[in-house]
C-alpha cells in the first residue's frame, strides 16, 4: 500500500504533508519535471480555496479549453436526435437516459485512455467562444462569467427539433488524497416536436484520483436526476469503487412515470449500461448504451485563420502546439501572454476605461424572475430533483435557441 493508501483510526483519509510529497515516486514523470510536479503538488495540498483558481504549470495541461467540454453533450449525434422517435413518454425517457449515458465516456473517461492520464484543461478567458458541428448537431459555447467561472453551452439538431441549453461551473477542493469537484449548474433539453416537452438535468460530482502519483483518473459520485414535465423521471446513482474490493464506474437507478417505477438501471457508465423493465412480467434486461461500440463524433470547426481572436482554438493554439512537442517553456510563455492580456483587460474595466463585460451569445434568467413558458416549465421541475443538487439560481440560455423560433 502506498504512502497515502491508508486511513486512520477514525476511518478518514490521511491528509498528506509536504514531506510526504517529497517521498513520492511519481509515475512516468516527464524528464526533468519530477521536482516541478512535486512543488505543484505541495501547492495543491496546502491550498484552501477553489483549486480552479490556481495557475497550473504547462506540463500538467491537457491541451483543451474547459469551454470545449460542452461539446461532449453531442458526442453521439444519433442518440441526441433519437430522443424524439417515440410517441410514448416513458420510451422517450429511456431514449433521453440513453443519450445522457452517451455523454459520460467522452466527458469523464476519454482523456484517460491508451496510457494517458487526466490533466487540467485551460481556464477559459471571459468571453471565450467555441463553435463546432458534430454530424447534424451544432454546438455553441461561451464563457459567460469568470468569478465564478461559468461555461454556457448550446446544442441543436434543427431537423429533429431538439435543443439543449446548459451551463456549468466547478468548485474544486483537495480532500485526503483526492480532488473533489462539485459541478454547479443545469442542462435543459427541449423537444419542440412534443409541444416543447422539457427535461431538467443536473450533474454528478467528480473524484480525481491518483493526483499524488501523477497518474490521474476520474470517478463519478453522487446522484443525477433527469426530470420531465411529461411525468417521467430518471434517477441515476454513481457508485465509486470502495477502498477494498468492488468495481469502478458502477451505476444504479430507476425510471418512473407519475411516481411509479417502470425500469431499473445497472452496469457501468464507462462501458455498458443496462435497463430492466419492471412494468411487465418478463423483467427483460436490455442494453442501454455501449460506450465502446462507436467513436465520439468528430468536431468540425472553422479554419484557424477564419476564427475570431477569442475562439478557443485560435486563442490557445500556440500553447497547444507547444504542448504537442513537449516544449513546456514555450507553452508557459504563451499561456502567460494570455493571462497577462486578461489581467490588463480586467484592470481597464476596474478603472472604467473599458466597457463592462456582457455575454454576446447567452442570457441569464433568475428562477425568481421567469417571464416565459420555457423558463416556467424549468422552474416547475426544480422541486422534483433528488437530493440537494447545485442547480444555481437560474439558467443561461442561447439567445437564438430553437425553442424560441416559430
């Protein structure tokens, strides 16, 4: 068992110290960077605020902007569009749950395959934007807030009348030997073809394991709820691996209609998940989603030369190119240029020599100030969410969202 593998007599994880970090054997460190990584770990374990505000050295970056993570909701466009295929509300909830499961592997496991480990994304700058197409699904993202950092995202399949509005912020803290990330926000799925039927979705907590050995991976924990104004509801519990025995990435849950169960959920979110119908005598177990059956959709973006200065790939391009060749000195220098540029802009806004920031693509509506049927439907479902989800006090919505169009 490693230095941090045990618990004390109160059954709590042992809190590591700086001297413990010095004793660590870092797994496959980059040449000459083992010492720098340990110094970064010392900063992490002693930090008392939100870890997302820490400046991260280039060798621990994954080459993606956190803003791009909104695209994972469209990893499998056929699942996204299939939510409208049934005229039965219970079957539509199965399809919505299948689509939700299809988003998880890309979001939380895809960066830890083929010997790779989880690393930190770039912190998006205020106003950063990202646009792409994934098959017939288009995705639009904008960094709408910096303190706290919040990313808004929108996905649309125009022909099927399906749209998704959402936003996500993260609160991170080091606990024992794990970084726990609480995801704040919500996603709202709208099916225009079914009289604007809506689904309210919250997010799981993230447990980043293996930080202290340089071999990070993610586990999910907590409970997610998908509530529909049709009367259908899905509850999904993410079960982390226990200290002794057990398996990684398990789920369990149930689907109900008008508070009556009609299916249970089982399996693993990272590979195969299943649903078992309980509203008939057969009790048949069926495949819900197989994460290994097909690849994630390609993100098609405009050429870099045609992108605006604040679009993710153009903005972070020099940093990403340097990371690809492991030229961390250049990556750090390019990253510092962006950070210094943003500090200058913030100072100008504080001195009122620059206009205050206003999001261009998305608008925020507080739950206490709703004026549209769309927002009223969302607010009416809040009380149906399980537990104490961090749903924020309102919703960010794309200004040209499909549900608003005639």
